[in-house]
C-alpha cells in the first residue's frame, strides 16, 4: 500500500511557473489581488502583514466565490493562496496578457496530505478539487511559486524552476498584552489545538494525557477534535469534568477564542513523516497568542526559531510526561517558557522579509 502511495505522490501535479518569461526579473505591479479561502490561517500567517506594508498600493482581497469582473487587470499582480475555483481561474486566463504576474503560495505538501493516511476523505476531496485539479491550468499562468519552508520547496521543486520562500510573518509580539490568570481559584489549563490532519499526534498524546490527568488533580485538558477522534478522546477514561472536547472552529472564531481565553500549557507534538517534514513553525504564533508555556517536539520545524527557555523534547511518552509534570509543578518554569515563546515570535519576524519575493510595486500616478 505504501508503494502505491509513493507512486501516486510522484504523479500528482506540482506548482510550476510556466508563465514566467525566459529571463525573469522584477515584475512591476501597480495593484495587488489576493485570492484566498478567506479568512484562513495561511493568509493570516504569511500574507496579511506583508500586504499591510504596501502603503501606496491598492490591495484587493477576494474570497473564492467572489466575482472579479469589476477589477481592473492592467498592472495587477495576483496571489493565489492555495486554492482557486473555475470562475476565477477563467477570469485570470482571459486577462493573462494584462497581468503583471501571478504567484501561487502554498504552505503544505498537498500531494503528501492527499496520498497520506492521516487526513479524512472529505478534506482530501476538497484539496483535490480546489488545489490539485486546477494546478495544470494555474501553472500556465504562474510567474512565481512561493512556499513556506525550504523543506517544502525542496519537495516540490524542479531544477529548472525557481521557488522562493515566504516565511511566516506574525504580527508584532508587543501588540499582544500579557494577562495574568489567578491559578489559586482555578485549575491549570492544558490544551492541544490541532485539526484531524494531525491524527498521529492525537493518538500519541492520548495515553500521555490520560496518565497526566490521573496524576494531577489541578489540571484541566482542552482538545480540538471531531468525529472519530473526538470519540476516541472521550473513550480514554479521562474524568469528563477534567476534559473539554471542542469541534475545530472556523478561523475567525479560533482567533477570537485564543485571544480572549488563555491557557497555561500548550502541547505542540510533531511526529516524523513526509507531510510534517515540510511544515512551518506557525504553531508558535497560536501558542504565543494563548500566552501559554509550550512543550515542543524536538525537530527541525521547531528548532528554526527556538530560543533559550523553551522546552524541546523527544517524541517519547516518558519525556512528554516529565515535561508536563515539570510545567504543572513549577510556576516559574511555566512563566519562563511562556516568555521564551513570546521572544521567539520576534525572532520569527527577524527571519522573515516583509516583501513579496520578485515583485516591484509602483503606485498608480496620482497616488498619495
């Protein structure tokens, strides 16, 4: 079965800038259009802050179902964020000669997700429909391909086509106020926020969390899960009064929840595998917003912006239990881990260019 998965992985299309001229230099653009399944984390983590730096450039945001007919395509640079639907793709094809360029941005190894055994079939169908099936037509328009990590670029690249790295660019960390939870009148809150695509990580944590909840009476656990994963969490024998299972939220609701409902400990396991090898470290941004002390898997993804004071451990049950025990019992260690991850957000900003690679923007004449 794995051999078949590997063959299919190689056969699925990759983004290719076939629309780029032979000697591609900087493209001059006068306005920017971002097509995105909006709002979503990919836009928030990678595109939003960069778009805000274009003070004198018109930036147009459109969702996948929004019509584009009223947009002037002359000098328009278009960013396709992961997905596109046929009406918008036809609009681009009809106006390709007037566009300043088209970039495709992706922050997941989509062929690995589609051919892997973690994501559900409904999610895979959506990926095939919105990201895989349109790709051959998209490629004929593309002048740029951007990925979130070097590992993802290496997984998708061909020697003859350039892929630029668009690293996560979070909002400035000082804009996030620090709140203090009164731990004397409420239990410590430990969370694992991840979608069903992280099925293996859910399964890895289940016996660890069961043991931790039995050991620590002052601990409450919150997990995002739905369907079979939610059922499996509820069957772990954890006291229902000490665990909350929440169905995954739409992105705006998740942002609101994690901004206004903080946590004490946040778990960020990442197991080895083809899909995870290409992931970026955006989980840091969520954990910083939660104002929580993090436990990270020791791996290249989280090593990228690691700072002293963070907890990075191997993927064994013993190490995760010990790390949870440490943070539950040591208030000062929790605060130092929390503050370290806040510092890592600034390091993340320093590692990310605020510009869009390979594009030169010029405002329209008469712009302020």
